[in-house]
């Protein structure tokens, strides 16, 4: 793909040109000084994982690190998530079985799932975390427009810096098909660390079963790690990272929701004074 080419030129323009124009897509951001806004949200000293800056997601040089990526993400994604974006995201929300008070959405992007979680659990404190300050600025604007109180912060899902056991629900939507398998396990270990015993972990992404059988599906968008994702098994990865009661359900053939729970271990029982827990 030539330098300077954008998601708009590559996908939206040719496919959806009759419904949208670039001017319309950029209208919600008119007057926004991206440099000032991203500077305000950037965490000083944050080290980006090597894979993140070196890959060209969706064929866009620079991946998610541009205003263009942030502005065009939602218009493209609404058509990429069959049969309907909110129905697909809702599969994750409807899989929550507890009543979480603190929710963390990793790789939150422009916050679409994060905001649905806040709507479903209005009393919960909801935090979205992403490596791209541009995506976070777009997420913050969406939350503001919908009058939803959600905190968006700049960070690495593999090493968030939050205290152990500080969230009772940790989610990731459409993140793992974009991370190298080794890094995915690092994020799953981090999810486990952030949950208290009984806390839930929910992951929405492409169906590994369907993707692994459909080469053409994997080639629609340029995704550097999707083949390794499709060849793997999220249930196994989650169990290896200490999560229990792991299960995956398929939705509309091309999506899956995986759920796991941090089990109680002996140390947890000792914490609550159960004599002989370590015996
Ligand atoms: C395909 S988008 C998904 C965004 C959003 N969760 C959604 O469902 O639309 C992947 C997002 O993950 C972010 N990301 C990738 N690696 C990350 C990491 N190590 N830590 C935090 N965010 C990451 C990217 O910046 C991007 O916003």
C-alpha cells in the first residue's frame, strides 16, 4: 500500500462511497486539535510493545497511531461486524454473569464496547485502556456525547500498572486477533492478575474455528497476526494463564465470546482465615 493511503481511500471510499464522504466522517472532529488532545492523554514514559509500532494494521502505515485511523475506525467497523455491530458487541455484554463494580476494557479503541458496558452496568466504574492516544481521544469524545462517565487511559494491556485484583470484570474485544500469540498470553496473565477470585474475564473476537477454515476471511483486512490467532485455541491459552471455568461460544459463525473466571486458590482461602487451607 502506498505511503499516505488511508482506510478511507482503501475501504470506505470504494465500497461505501455512495453513502459517505470523507468530509462527513471527519465532521465530528472538526475544530479538534489532535496534537493538543493526544498530548493530554499520553502517559509519559509508556513503552510500546515492539509488535505494535512495527506492524501495518489494515494496511495503514503507522497502524492505530494516527488521527486518520481513529476517525475512520467506527465507519469501517460498523460494516465489518456481521450481522450488526451492536448485536455482536452485545454478545460480550450479555455473557457477564456477575454484577461488576469495577470494569476494565483492554484495547478499548474508540470505546464502542466500553460504552455498552457502562450502559449495561451504570453503577460500575468503567475504565478503557488503549495504546493509541488517537483512539482514546475519539473514545473520550463519544463518551462525552453520550453523557457517559467512563475513564479512558493510555496504557499497555500486557502491563497495565493497575493494582492486583482491582477489577471484577476485565474484557477485550477485537484485540487478540491483532496481537502476537506470545503477547496474547501476557495479556491473559495480566487479566488474571487484575481479577479477584470469582472475577470474570470476557473476550470477544473472531471465531478461531471459522477463521482457521476460511483463508479468504483472514485476508479481508491486512492483519499481521490473524493466522496465528486462528490456529490457536483461546480456551487453552486462558486455562494456561490460570483462568478457570473457561468456555467459548460461537455467534453468527464468525464471532466468538470466551469467558473465564479467576478461581479461588489456597492463598485466597488463607486470606479469609480458612484454617489449614495450605495443608
Ligand atoms: C481492532 S481494535 C479493537 C478496538 C475495540 N476494542 C473494539 O472492539 O472496537 C484493536 C485495539 O487494540 C489496541 N491495542 C493493540 N495492542 C494493545 C496493547 N498491547 N495494549 C493496549 N491496546 C492495544 C489498538 O490500539 C486498537 O485500538
